[in-house]
């Protein structure tokens, strides 16, 4: 078999629409093609930046239209400039005589009208160019005329980045869409395809309610894990390389954004000196991923630093350091982001009276104001950082010491990015003279030593297979029963739990507060953050203690679930203490069954959560799960 030779820049295209390595998205393709083929329906394609809107549309336009014209909007784009740009792109068809394959034969009168309008525009431009660089539209160039000129050629008009236009200019454009819809009776192929950010479709309908029945709205979501994998796997076939060792790393860090996926894959190839299809297959490993991620961070480090500096600069910290609290809360959560209630709950773990109004105000500033825009609101209602690298930088510099390292790919990639960032910039230059606050629940002396740069890590079984880890953790759990000194035992138990969760790839942040002799923190499981409270006692935990945690959850936000871990069990294990609050218990018997490898921790968490949600059951034992 003879293979064509492609360059790596043709295969992985982070800055331009993919052609050679285009991955069809079956779930939304049919709706897109149907809308393109329906006369009179104007199409609005919207979605988050980086979701692949333009790539999907341009590849489908090639299948349904012989040609199209594209106009890109900016904050300075006016309605007149928009018309003029589309008109200019028709010059080859009317002035030079070129015709599209599906175009009609141009009548002499239409061609004459086009040339007359062009002459008028050029004349007005030549008069004003010495004063202001603008082009005056003659009265003859209207939306109806433009639709006629496009219709004669059987072409459609693509308007990109509609959301960037100033609001006063969007009203006449919304009215233009109605004109194009009416003109479809004479020219069935004429159509306007508008591409914009998340709320674009709603904006058009709001400006002209009559368009609600004439517009087809197509939401392009972020890519699924499988679709991102297909980008890499198709690319490796074209280049004759093997990404299998790092495909999960790249997909995880891309968080649904094909542009990031293309960029990281391109960087890996370039670091390995793969510039075109290889005669002998080349294997790409994590050793190649590290410099690729370093390059990714290095290319955006100045931008990241400037964004963070602007977000913090000139802000007076009164009762709450709002920006720091919000960014730290988001950075401690999952890459795909957190909802408003989740962010508030996270902040209130350390600032229990933090007001909703503050969060609402500063989230808006950080996600809307371009001067310090670090966040964006996704279509799923979750806030997240505008780029994955921003999330990791904030996590490395704001959240403080993280859980012990292990081989999970999400942590592996995040550690590389954090290391690359911290090696390039001083955090003092970003955060100024602000002092990073210690978490409300402090760690052990070993924790503080590691956080202060001593390099001392707590002992742990990381790096071993899960079975070996659980065997070692089981021995450690038995040893804990012989420690009589409460603070020492609680600190050791906290470390034990963090390592147990890590063995099952569950991200946990448990800390010990000496003043109340209490272990408390959070863990993230199935993209949900849980509040965790832990008690090592000789007697069973009383119902009033469980009710106190439930009351706190209800006060913070009822949607935040909780876990109460008690080695001695619970005096009243049956019903949940508060209706509507998801709270369940884990006792010492559950822990032993997990450590004996009778049942997996993630299965226990999933089943207990389901029982708490559906049946208000507080303690559904691991033994019952096994027997059921």
C-alpha cells in the first residue's frame, strides 16, 4: 500500500480548521446538514470557544455548497462593514467572470448592478481615504441586493464570531437574516450561517423575535473523550507514529477542546523530531510528553502571568480576599469546572459566612471583563478556567501542597505543567507581596515540611499495583489501633485515608485540626465534590454528631453531598438525619472489607451515594452491597 506523505502541521492544526484530520461528529452532523439543505432556514452555530464549531461547519459546507464567502467580526465591525466585506468577496464571480459549479448563469442586469455598486463604493472610498480609512456604502447595497448577488451564485454567507460585534450592530444584522429568509423563495440556496459563542442564538432571537421560527440553532458541545481520542489515533495513522502510551494524558488535559488536543499532539511530534510521515513507526512516550508540555506552558507563560497580575492588581482586600478565594476554590476542583453552589460550598469550608453576592460579583468580573478574564461559564452551568493551563497554574500556586504523587495520568500531566510554570516565574511576581493563607484544617508536621520545600514526603505505597498497596495499607490500618496518643494517631489516620483514596484514583484533601482534634476535608468522586468528616473514637458516633454535619451541609448548600467516616460505627445507622441532604456513613467494617479486597472503594462510594439519594439511607454497609 502506498501512503501519501503529510507534514505534522497538516495533521495537527491547533490554530486552523482541521481538514486532513477532521473527525466527524455523528451526533450533531445530521442536524447541521438538514439545516443547510432547508430553504429559508438561517443557521446559527454556537458553542464554547475551542469546541470545534468552525471546523465542523466548514467541512460540511464543502459537501453541500460549491462555494461560500466568510466574514469575521470584531469589536469594531459595523453592519456596513459586514455588508461591504461580503460584497468584496463576490468580486471574482462578477468582475473576473469566475462562476461557482452550482451557480446560475448571471443575467446581464444583475452583473451591471454589481459593477455599478462596486464603482460607487470605490469612488466614495477614494474620496475619504485621505481623512478616514472607511468605505461608504451607496444606497443600492442593501441586504436584499446582497442576498440576490449570493443567490445568483448559489452561495451561502458565513459570519464568524458574531458575539464580538457591538450590541447596536446586532439589531440590523438580525433583521438582515429575515430578509435572507424571505429571499429564499426566489433563491433556495441563499443562506446565512452565523458562528458565535455560547449565547449567540438567544441574542439573535432577542433582537428580532420574528426570527424564532426562521432560525435553526445548532449547539456544538465540547468533544467527548472518544472524539478526542479519534483525533490522536487518526493522526498517528497518517504520520505512522504510536501515541498509545500518552493518549489518555493528552485527552484528559484537553477537557473537550480539540484545539488543545491538536496543540499537545503537535508539540509531542515536534519534540520527537517527527515533521512528516515516518517510514518506520515511532513510539511516543511520557518522556516525549514532558518537553511538549513544557513548550505548551512556555508559549503562554507571559499571557498567563499578565492575566493573573491584572486580576489581583489594584484590589483592596477588605474582609475577604475574593479573587484568591474563588480561584483557589476552582483550582482545587476538577478541570471541567464547578457550579456556583459548588464554588460557594468550597469557599465556605474555610469562610463559613462568605456572602453569595461577593461570589456572584467577582465571578462575573473574572469571566466577562476581558482585562482580567481568567474564567468562563460553560453551557453546563459550570465555571472553569479559560484554558487548562490556567487551572494548573492556579492549583500549583494557590491551593498549596497536594496529595502524594502516583501514576494517575491526570496528576502526572498536572505535575509537569506546575513544575514548568514554577521554574519559569516567581510567584511573588504574580501575586505581589500577598501571603498565601494556610488551609483551615492544617496537615501534619511532615505536610508542613513538604509545603515549605524540605522535599520530605510522607511514607506511602505509591508506585505499587493496587493489590500490593491495599495489602500494605491494611497492615498500617491495624497498626493505627495500637497508637494511644490521639493527635499522632489522627494525623497518621488522615495520611492513611488520603493514600487509600489515591489507590483508587479518588482525589482527596483531608486535613487535621489540632484545636478540635478533628479530621475534615473534601474528596472528588465521579466529578462530584464531597465534604468529608472523620472520627476515630472508641465509642460509636452519636446521632447528634451526624445531625451537626447534616445541618452544616444544609446551611452551606443542600446540593453538596457529605461523607461521615467513623471507625467505631454509628449509634443510629439507619435513616438520613435531614431530608434533602445527601449524607452517608462509612464505618470500620466497610474499611476492612475494602482493605481485604472484598469490594472496591469506588463501588462502595457509588452504592452508598445512590442509597442516600434514593432512599435517604445513611449507612448502607459494604457487606450488604456484596450480598446484594
